[in-house]
C-alpha cells in the first residue's frame, strides 16, 4: 500500500509544475515553493521535533493559498514513513530515542489522527483555521514563559 502511495506521488511530481489550482505563482515557482516548504519543515523537524502542523499547514495556507482541510491532508500525506524514519534513525544512532515511549505515542497518534481526521470533515473551515491559530498561540505562550 505504501509503494502504491509513493508511485502516485511520483506521478504527481511530474505534473507538479502545472498546478495552478490554489496559487497565482508561475508553474515552476509552485514546485519550488512546495520543495522549500518541505525543506524548511524538515530542518525544523530535525531541530525541534515539530510536525507538519506547525510549519507545513500554515505555509500551504498562507503561501500556496490551500484551503485549510486540503493543507492538513497534504501535510499528513507528506509526513508518512520516510520523514519520521530518517529523523528518528539519526537520533536513535546517538541514543536519543526511547523506543517504548515512541511505540506508545505512535499508537496514540494512529488512533488520534483517525478520529481527528473524521471529525474535521464535519467542521467549518474558518472554525478549524481559528482553532489552529489559538492552538499555535497557546503553544507559543507556553514555550515563551516556561
């Protein structure tokens, strides 16, 4: 199933530069924008362990003009196995991964993302966007003052 997904991604990359659905950027600039969003998210993920919700979703909404739900779904799709596996492997080599904790968190993530994705399909896009903004602000305040 994962290989089927990656084949679809590779096929989509061939037409990436013709995507004009969400943005007014020139075709080549759309592909470059997506690559730069991924690069920035990868660096931040490697540095701070943050996921796509903090970097990829806002970038897709604000820079590529994706609808909120499309940005969230695209972020989840882009973060499948290769991203987490490569970063975790680097940390694991240096003894900085607790596999038991990671396994339990992964189980919770699997359940949570399923129910969260089901729930969001029934939410208004503006409500979702505002909830996301409040979440980011709350995290920023907590990090700033702790």
